[in-house]
C-alpha cells in the first residue's frame, strides 16, 4: 500500500468515543495520516490514544459544534472528515452546506436513507436472491391485533429506525429495547400495548436461528474494492446483538452470498464502507439478512487486526482519489470486546433466565473455560486494549469502575432514604 509523506495528510474523525473511532485513529496513523479526533465527552476512549495527533470534545449545541469543526479545519489545514455514528452522519448531511472547508467522506443522505429503511432493503434483497425474515410493520395496535393469532411464533421485535424512536420513547417513560422476543400471541399483544401511548411500534419479525455473519464491503462506482467477512462467536446480549468475540473468515467460505451482498449494495448505488449483516443457521447453512450498516461497524477492530483497513480505504479513495488495492487479509483472527464479553459471562452464570431466546443453551462451565482459553491465547486481539497503546483501555476501565461506584452509592442512599421514610411513618 502506498503511504503519504508523514504529516502531509490530516483528517478529522468525528466520534472517537468508542472502539470504532479508536480503531480509525490507530489505522490511519499507521498509514501516516494525522488524526484530529473529536469526542462527545471527555471520557471518549480515542482521546487517550498515543496515535491521536490532536483531540477535542465537541459542544452539544449544533451551531457551536459546527463552529468547532470549522475552526479545526481552518487552524490545522484539514480538508477531510470521517464520522462514526448514524446520528452524526444524519446531522452532517443536514449541514453539508455549513461546512464548505471540509470534504465529508460519508454516505450522502439519499443513500443513507435507503439503508436505514429496512422494508426497502428487504425488497431489494429478495430481488437479488437473498433470504429475508418475514416482517410486519404495525401502523396501529388496532391494525395489527387481529393478525397476531395467525403469526408463527416466536417473533422478534426491533425498531426499523432506532435513532428516530429513542427521543420519542423517553417522554412516555418507555424503555428502549433493541430486541424483544415474544413466544405467543398474548405476550406479543401485551408488548404492543406498551407502545400505544407512544403511537409508534417496532417491526415484528420472524425468528431466525443461528449466529451473526457480517460481510463488509467497500464500494466505489459499483465495484467492491475491499471485502472482508467475519463470524460472531459471542454476542451481547447472549441471544443476539453486538459482537463481543468474533473471528475473520476467508472470502471463499461464503462466495455466493458475498456476490449477492455486493449486488445488493450495487442496487442501492452505495459508495464507501458498509456491513451486510446476516443470521446464519449452522444446522441448515441458510443465511437470512438482518440489516445493512451504512457506516463503520462495531467489530471494525477485527478487520483492522486481520489486515482489512476500511478506514484507510475510505480516506485514500474518497479523500485522496487513490486506490490502495486490496491485500489479502488473514482468516482465523479473533478479536474480543472485553467489557461486554464479561457482562455476557455474568448473565450466563448469574441470570440465565434473562436470556430471551429460549432455544439457546449456554453451559456455565463451558462459558468460563472458553473465556479463559481466549484470554490466555497470545493470538487474541482486542477491540480497545493494545500493548503499544494501553491508555485507552486503562482509562475505559477506570471510567466503568467509577460509574459502577456512583451507581452503587446512589442505590445505597436510595435504600437508606426509603428506610428512613418508613421509620418516620
């Protein structure tokens, strides 16, 4: 791969709060790019990386945030910006005209809206021969209630547009749930009843057994310039969600499905990185589409450690107009997200009944042994921890412990106040 001269390339990365932004910092710096990281809080893990050239915390208010980015660009001669989260991508697209100093290396609003629309994605997927779950999007309780007895259970409830629904749930005191499992009609009706006061309902989707399979593809002019895939070995929550332990798999392991994923992105006219996410049933070998992540994904550290550098490709191709050309990545590389992996283990050991997917069985001894083997294996890589760049992991651990201590103190104070009130009564 060609590299720019040291110090000649500079880029802003908006959203260095998680392992995704941290990985972009490390990866771009390895290719000679100076990274100016912008976090949402002083606890952003990327702000503590030795590979970060300059770090700052963005104001929350939109106008002040825009001015913060403009000042960075003008003061340091920065021409390009990368972003991590969907809310930031949406916000940047709304303010493209307000950032003339910067080339936004992100999907435009037209393409982003397509991948965020699950119904649209599923229709296109079926057209190219990809299996999709059966799904219903309720418009009202009255509309869907008569249909519920005919559904095949279990079903899974998930929000088609998570970023839009979260602010609508809070005023009604309704907790956001990424996934909910319902095993019969009364349970589904009771769950839908909870959302009547909100007036918005999650997507009802057929249950797809198996494990997560991600196919990551960088598209330019209808062609896949970089491809990578992984299998999720562990997830949080345990029944399915974000990967906590994943493994890179060779492109040859799913050639037909990869070609269909490329064609799906081609139908959307996608440009840049995306992950096409499936649920793969090892018993049948069938893979059902879950969604398209039109952004950098949570398991980006695995791709980085395996040698598939999507952040560098995005900067090189969309920012510099150069084609680095794909080198073969390493299959069999494992990567762990330590804190949610420990939460997963704690759930399996202490609260197995909290696992919603009743078809999944996790042995306590096997779960402990698997974690120990992974931790002592010198080949294991990590989402956050790195021996050459340890401060992000150390500070992340400190912030987690500090929040846990504060929560425990609040719980104790609440208990003591409750006892005091009862005595006074």
